[in-house]
């Protein structure tokens, strides 16, 4: 995670951002700290990267790369406003013993890449290029399933799909998603691959309910996504709601603030 010391909305690169709708920075810090404490209380380790001044979106650590095992595929941001973050995350990963494959194609890390079982689900349409999907598959030696995002409100894959179970335990891989975020053929792909997935309502997707982090049992998710939480509970998960309302002003929530170091 990246401390939100410099987090604010000073530019608009997605429909959620409005420079006229200022962030309450004190509140943002508190909300972020509650998220960090939530992970710690669930028994997870949380490493921190130092935020760079002038990079208000660096708090969205998910975008800094995709890490599987000791290898990482680095990020190459779509917009100049965030370009400096790519190198900062790559340096952190290198310093912590990861082998970083430097990207030549535009991609925003776990914003558009979700590790699931032996494969990677990859989003394209707004930020990450299709060429980056191929590059990531090669860098991490995993098959990639490309999915096309068509609704600008859901500009990253991690606001359209939540990985509930990564399929590495005894249970099969499991996801929740909002079908309306995807093109017709990608909806078909998701239906075929995950016939039992939880389908999230537009209302819950619009509070960024799918921007969640799961350890296979506990699902840390935005507290406003109440119907999704009920569905999760019915399926045997324990929803752990947190309020990251200040970050929603920038188009992010739980998952965006979290880069997972997948084994
Ligand atoms: N303001 C950031 C942007 O538009 C939000 C990034 C959210 N991150 C994510 N993983 N969806 O780039």
C-alpha cells in the first residue's frame, strides 16, 4: 500500500474525478488507515511504498504492476499525469527482491490484470492495451484471457470484476462481476468461464462494490455495496465492509489501494 500523504484530485482522467469536488484529506487518511488495520487484523502483512510528491494517484497501488511469485510485470501508465509512478513501483519491487519485467506496452498493473488460478484475466478498452496482454502472458508465463471494457465509468477491470477465490485452495476459482461493463463477446466469455459467478447489480458496481480484496474467506469491500455483501454471505464468504468514500472521488476503492503480492 502507498500512504495517501499526497492524495487529492488535481486532474480528471476518469469520469469519477472532478477537480471541483475536493478530497477531505484528513478523512482520506483515516479511511486508508482503517483499510490497512483491517488487513492486519485479518492476519495479512502490509508493506508500504513511499509516496512521491506530485503523484496524487500513487495511493492506488494496484496500478503499480502485476506480481506473481518472484516475478513482476511493470506498469506503463496511459496518462502523463501518472507516468512517474511506473518507475517508483518497479524500483520498490526490485529492491524487495522481485524480478521486474519492464513493459514496452501501456498497462496499469492490477487495475487491468487479475490473477486467477493458472491464468490472468486482463482488461482493455480504456487504459491497458491488448498488446500488453500478450506481453504480460509472456513475462509471467501464464495464459491471459482478454476482456473488453465498454463503459467509461468502469475504466479498469478491477472495478468490474472482484476475484473472490483465486482457485489455489480447495475451492474452485470464483468471481463476482458487473456484466454491463463488458462488450457482448466478453460477457459471453465470462458466462462460459464462470457460469456460477455472482452477478453484481449496477447500483453496487456504481459504489465500486467490486473493487474488493479477498483472501478466499474474507472479502474486504466498500461498505456501500450492501446487496453484494448479502450475496457474498449467502455463498459462505465473510464480507468485511470498509468506507473509502474519499477515494471514490478519484475512481478508486479497496482493491485500487492494494497491490497483491500473489504467490
Ligand atoms: N484516479 C486514478 C486513475 O484514474 C484511479 C485509479 C484506480 N485504480 C484502480 N486500480 N482501479 O487512474
